């Protein structure tokens, strides 16, 4: 009976977080701590921090994986599924509604002024998200050099997968030579066998969507915003998705609660309808469930492995640099006149000076300002 009560409580807590969880991964994790450590005392502060540290060892969306870790910790396999699905599904459902409405009305002239204002606001929101990440991730001169090199390479179109893992293995190699620990490379290599092939779309079939998003979900480190850099390469560059649709998907991700990865539901719907949305959503989140189930029992051993820490430090710096490169490309296409400059500047001022304002309101404000300015 105790397990059954715990499962019901898990469903209640994570359904609630899935519905009200605006603000990105950092906000989600803060809400989870308040629910499971402060209010319900399901675990100690230290154990919560241990679970949080484990999420940084694997690819995928951190807040989603944190929910899955807590569920597995409190309810085993059933808890893993219940906590993860209850956190993900509200965002997926809401995003699916936006996807349906967008497909029917998004290209109408009446909607264009709102979309016009959303784009520069989104860029300001993303810059606001990566700025503290950049300050936190650049811990040394070596990491700052890595970040600059990755930024330049990303602007010139080098594949993000190679940049992220290249940075990680460079740092790991440096750690190896400094510490002469022969087991360093041996322990980290298995994490990378899940990648590195470039998927090319020839037709928008569900099988292609599934394997592409499964690959992205299996290798994506860093902030959820790095997702959009991969989507730019995998979908926009291949002509399957327009950059406008990608920008609109980012906007939907800001408007909706829950994980940013739910934007994939929107994208899958635009490419191949309802079946594309379902297949894409399953594929992008499936690796998180698998990785947590595999990692949770090994958590303590991996947490003490310093070589992995060096690897992840470099990957995080590369992730931030890749996001900056994507913002640069988006900015060239989006900020083209005094109206979009004004929207971007106003949005940036709000982002950096009023940090408690939810990003969804900034995006909404950008859309309204865009509509007003477009009528001038």
C-alpha cells in the first residue's frame, strides 16, 4: 500500500509541475526541490543534489531527467514511468494544440505581425538564458579558448556533434596527461557510441523522424536550447523545416510549461501531422528514460570520477558557444529594421534587469509590440 500511495503522490506532484512549470530547467528543478525536499521531505538535501549531479552525466533535458530520477528513487520502474510521463505529457498536449492551430492559421496575414514581434524577443530570451550559463561554465583560460574556437567553428557550419564531443575529449585528454590515469578514456568512451552519424532526410517519413530525434535525444548535452542548434542542422539545412517554423517552435516552447523538448511535438506535427508529432515526441524523450534507468544504480561511482567532470565542463562550454552561434544566425535573418531592433533591445533590457519575469510574458510582450509597430 505504501508504494501505491507513493505512486499516486508522484503522479500528483509531477502532473502539477508539468502544468505550472514555466521558466526553463533551472526553474523546474527549483520547484522540484520545493516539493520533494522542503514540503514532503521525501529525501535529504544532499541526496537531491546527488540526483541533480547525475543528470549532468547523461545527455537529454535536465529537468525531465531529474523528474525521472526522483520517480525511480521513490517508486522503482513504475515511479520512473509515472513521474516522467506526468511531467512531460501536459507540455506535449498543450504544444500539440498550438501545433494544430499553427498549421491552420499560422501562415495567415493576420497572424504575421504577432510572429514578426516574437522572433526578436525569442533571441533576447535565449541570450538571457545563455549569459549566466557562459559565466558559470568558463572556469579557466583553457575553457574560454575552447568556447571561442567552438563559436567560430559553429558559425562556419561545423557539425555540432563533433564540436561538443571534440571539446569534451580534448579536455579529457588534457586531464589524462596531467593526471596519468589510464582508465580515464576507458570509462568515458561508452557514452559516445550512441552517435555520430549524420542523418539526411529525403522524405518526411515517421521512421526518419524517429531515428533523427532518437539520435538527438541520445547525444544532446547542455541546455535545452542546444536542441534548436541541432534542429537547425538536421531539419532547416536539409529543407524539411523552414527557419521561420523553427523560430515559431522556439516561441511555442516558451509559451508552454514543462520541458523545452516538447517543441519537438510542434515540429513533428508540421512535418508529418499527428503521427509525426507522436513519433517525434517518443523518440526525443525515450533516451532519457533509458539513461536514468542505467545510471541511477551507478550514480555514486560516476560522481567520484574526476575525468568525467573535466569532459562535461568542456561540453558545457561548447554547448553555450553553439547556442551563441545559432543566435547570431537567427539575428541576421530576424533583426533587419528599426522595429525588430527596438523589440530586441526592449526584450533584452527586461530579460537582464527583471529576472523574475517569466520568459513566456516576454515573448507575449514581443508579439504585442510587434503587432503595434507593424501597424505604424
